[in-house]
């Protein structure tokens, strides 16, 4: 089936495919069911898609609202931004959402307190430019809040996210697969589902008790032959 999805996305010039996470939750927040066929499908699409891909961890009725697609006066969305191409893609998606006046968006940038070497100076330039355009040109400040939080390692990031997670209906993160940074040190060893990336896996973990829905975004990869 992943071949059908990828072919259709290519034929229709789709920019983003959103897939459901393979877990569902019961009303008390515990895991209700798992479908490993869906997980296999998701991983195959992530590997082969000719466009960007999102995996939606839909907790719907567990969050602040009854459904992530239900009409309401205000829908609270956060994007956790560490940097890199997947985070920039997630930011671009959040930017489009912010044009809807019913969306209240918070951009939470996690800034490292360490003097770590930057993997890609060009990535840093692109991050800064994307955030600058987003903050000053592209959004209505009445509905958008920008926050920078300094963290030194994975445990501090976990503490911060745990403190804010239930303030939102939807949290958007970049997948950042196999991307290392001081803000996530010590977290990847505990990740259960690589398809969600380190931060997405943390937020989706039953142990984290996050009741918001999660959207994990991966920017389009080079197509493999």
C-alpha cells in the first residue's frame, strides 16, 4: 500500500501526506490498541515518499478540545523548534495554520546553553532566516507567541515539555531522525518509535502523560532509486 500512497502523492503533486500513528488511546489515556501493519506502512512511506510526511498521534477527546478537527472559538497549537530541515518544514506548516484566526499558535524555540559545535552553519543560517520571516513578516501577532527557552540537555528538555504539554490541543515537532543536539542528549536511548524522532517519541510515550495530539513532520527526502 505504501507504493500506492507514494505514487498518488507524486501524481497529484502533493506537498504533505499525513498518516495516522499506529496506536490509539482509551478515555483514561492508556494505550487501547496497536496495529503493527500501520506502523510498517508509516515507516515505508517515510522512507519512500516523494513529499513531506506527517505522522499524527491523535488523542482527540483526551486533549483540551473534543477533536483536533472540531470547530471551536480557539484551538491551541505549539511548535517545538530545535532547528534543522524537519523543524523548518514543521514551522512552515504551523505558519499556514496560523493564518486561521481560530488558531492560537506558540512557537517554542529550545536554545542550547552549551557551546556545542554546529553540525551545519548553513542550517543555522536557514533556521535564523526562517524564524525571522515567520516572526516579523508572515503572521498576525495577535494569534502568535514566540518563546525562547534555554536548556542544556535531554532531562531539562523533558522537564520543560512536561510543564507545558497540557496547555495545547496540538504540538507540532520535526522528526529530526538521527540528528544529535545537546537539547536531546540522553533521550534517544529511551526512544521506542524512531519514526517519531526523539521529541515526538517522548511526547507520545504513555509515561509522559501528554494529552495533546502530536504531529511529527519530516521534510521531503531525496527519492531513492
